[in-house]
C-alpha cells in the first residue's frame, strides 16, 4: 500500500510552500518553526482520512459527493473545485518557470510552456503505464525535491538551539501572524484531499488482494512516512532561509532568494535549490492535473482524458504570464483561491468518514471525530484570516 500518500505529499512541497517558507525564515528567523510542525501534524490526519475513505468505500471523495448531490449542486461544486485546480496549477507552473529562469535564463512564458509539456509527458506515463509507474516517477521527483531543498543545511550555519526554541508557539508582530496564517492555513490543499482518496482505491485495485483492515493499517504508515518527508523538506527550507537570508535584501521573491543563497552558500547549493524547485513544479502540476480529472469524473460520472485536463488548466497560467503579471503576486493570489476551496473538501471528508452506514467498523471514533472537527475549524478560520489579511494588507 505504500505509494499514494507520497504522490499526495507533493502538494505540501509545491512552489507556494517554497515561497511562504523562505519568506518566514528570511523575515522572522526560526520563530515560526512551530507552525510547520503543527501544519504537518494536521496534514497527517487529513490525508489519512482521505485515504481511508477511498479504501473502505472503493470510491473517491468526488465520486461519493457525485452520488449524493443533485445536478445543480454537482455543477456548482464542480465549478469551485475546478477553479481551485486552476489556481493550484498556476502556482506550480509559475514556480517551475521561475526555476527554469534562474537555471537557464529562459523567460517565464516559454518556461511555463516547457513545464506544461514536460508535465504532459509525466501524465502520459500514467495514461499508458498505469498508476504504479506514475507513482514511481513522482516519488523520484520527490527525492530530487528533498535533496535540492535539504542539501543547503549541510553547509549553512544553522543555529540548532534557536531552531528548537522555534518549536514553541508564539508571534512577534502582525506580519508573523500573517505568515503563520499563510503557512498553516494554506498547507492542506483541496486537490490533495480529492486525489488521495482516488489514488488509494485505484492503488488497491491494481495491487494484490487483501483485507481492508490490513490495507488501512498499511496506509497509516504510508501517510506518516510521506508527511514526515514533506515536513522535513518544509522545515529545511525555513531553516536555510533563517540561517542565510536574514537581513539580506530582495528576498521577497523566489528569484531574489535564489540569488541570496548563491551569494551566501555558493552556486552549487543554489543550483540544487533551483533543481529542487523545478522538480517541485513539475511533480505538483502533474498531480494537480490528475486531481482535476478525479474531480470531474467523480462528480459528472464522465471520464475526461488526463492530457486534456493538463491543457485546460495550463491556459490560465500562460495567459497571466503573457500579460506581464508579477509571478510572486500570482502565487499569493493562487493561495487565496486555494483557501476558499478548503472547506468544500474538508467538511465532506470528515462527515463522510464519520458516517456509520458508509464506513461501518472503519468510521471515525469519537475521539477522532472531535479532533478532526477541531482541525477543520482551525484550518478554515486560519484560511479566512489569510484571505482577510491578504485583501486588507
């Protein structure tokens, strides 16, 4: 059962996370380490519930919602879910284009086209070879992401006592509250919830037969292991920024952070960082397109070719870059759209996974239900705070 959670984990190390973590470390040092620890803990619970729902019911979250909604409600839900998919793709294509720009000097628009074409090739692996080869490719990219973002810690002068002190929850000013909201509230991505339930039951169908209880137990290890990797990568980014970017000008963009890392730690570390960013963009945009297909096929009961979905979600990113929109601003706006879509994924997930008739003996227990609803409430509140501070700030 190992694999689906590592694919879903790509959502937690996408270019949007890179931008937020670098900004947090550069402006507030080690102060917000605790935010990433809390975010990763919540992500473990959410992704486990999604995978369990797919395994026990044999259907994805969008399929279950499609079974229960009337056509107008399904179309309305589909509209917001696809807007979320487009916003997700925007952040990931822009991040990949930035990586190509700093590595090879390719302008952003041609870089975005290249990212789109390569991601189509990755998705073709899934279309022709099935889910397992696709999982291996994405996990390979996750390894590259991990190496790219963690390598700098071996040469950076990280203050480990300060890093440990950063595990204590606290704020320093209003800006730190905004950063915490963006890091914690926007960590759980809607498309990761939708796609994990799909990946889990498809993985089950393509694998060896076995009882559901054993598969659910194995899924716990899959989720914990994948979230441990994603959490390590995110914390490594923050620590790297805290150790090398504090007090350095022009770190409010990924390009500026790349130049600062190159100046502080040398071109090799900076190149590894950019390669990690490129792998992040390629992997996350591929998984996002996969999620878009899962959403449409589940809600409408119609199968759309995955390469067609890749082309549809790529267009808005190309349009935004072609009209000269600032890429960092585009990343921020995309996170706001993702925040709006969070409740539409989280609330049905907890409700359905707690339903006795649907889940049987695998329904969430009383303690799990209490914790899950508390996590949902916290994430939704933080996303509302993020939206408000973004609009008013």
